[in-house]
C-alpha cells in the first residue's frame, strides 16, 4: 500500500507504477484505491515467492487529482516471508517454566492451524490444551515441578498463505519448583482455632516446608479481651508471660501439597482455656531463599 498526502490521479499513478522481483522480472497485478484516492493498494496476480526481495517504484511527475506532479521518484524494497519456522520458545531451550506460565512456540509468520496438538509431542506425556494465537502456539497442561520435558514440533505447521514448515523443532525445559507455602486451618478474619485439649493438634496445608517452630502460651480472659480491643496492629506484639516452644519436623515430599498435623504442645495435653499461638514455618533447605506464603 502507498499513502499520499492528497488525492491522486488514478490513471497517472497506475501507469507509472512498476514492481520487479530480485531477477528484475516485472510483477503484474491489480490496483485498488481508498474512497478519497489517497491510498493505493497493489495486489499481485500470483502469490509472491517466499523469501524474495521485491522492489516497486513510482516516478516523479505522476499527477495528483488537482494537477500537481509528484516532485521526486519513489522507490521501496521489501522481503516476503519465508516458509514457517520457529523463531523462539518460552521457556527458552534449557530454561525454567514457572508454575502458571504457558508453554509458547513462536513462529515467523501468522499461523492457520485447526488441530495444533497433532503437531506437538511432549515427553514425559502431559495432557495438553492448545491455543493458536496469530504467530504462536500456546500449550497448557499439568506440568510437574522440577521435571524436565522435551517438546517436539513436527514439520508441516501451516501459515495463513498455505505454506508449511519444512523442518521440525525440538527443545527442552524444566518445571520450576513450587513456591513454599503454609496455610493453617484457622478461622479467617479473627485468626482463631478450636482444638481438643486432650489432643492439641491443628491441621495445615504445606508445600516445601521443612519444619514449623511452635510457640504456645496460656492467656487470661482479660488479656484476650484487651487484645481483641486493640487489634493486631497496635504496635508492640503481644506475647504471654509463659510460652512453651517446640519444633515440628514435617518430613513431607518435595513439590507436593500436603495436609500436615501440627502438635501444639509437643504432643502433651493442654489445660482447657485460651492460648496464644505462634507458628513459624521454615522452607526446605533447597528453598532456603524462598519467602513462605503464610
């Protein structure tokens, strides 16, 4: 498409327009114009050859509709698209896939695929869902943490002009470890939990947590009421006078969400009443730099 700054004389411009391929062979085609005659589009009679340079020109002197001649020659060159090929992937080859990240295979040209999964193989096998965007194939599935995967894309992936990729593509990536997290079974909003005094254990959902430091101390009814009145953000945190501490080793498998039981008094029974409780989860050594979601 060529855009002008004023309405042009169609016959004058079309007569002067010329396009040639890299060998200097003329390209024939048809013209179309915008309603205001400021934009001209040239469509070749046959599809452009792939990966070839074309040059078009409009000479000085072609006329505008009002009679003003074009002051200078216009000459431009462009390259046509090649057959489809993979230009990048996300994650990159040998890279790490984040937990909620899609696997993306990006091509150099717009794609037209009805069944993208017929071109894709993932090892170890994963149940996949594919979405074809303009230039890419995106894959979604339950990829395991810290598992290496090999993705193979077959040749024959088609673009919107009917061309097909000549070569397949293979690359690998590894699933990222799950973020360490710890979610105790408390009443949301007030942070309270009710446990059996004879079996003082609470449940929590844990991922990649090695151990939990437990502190528990009895509080009076007056202390409890005072803390409810001032709230948890009053400044100096409240800690009762007498606190028992213990550490619970979880021994959970890596990268698996597990329901764990946390003894609140080193396995001993508690005297019925109100207690202050602090739980401090620590990540597994491999994830020592991870901030635990808690």
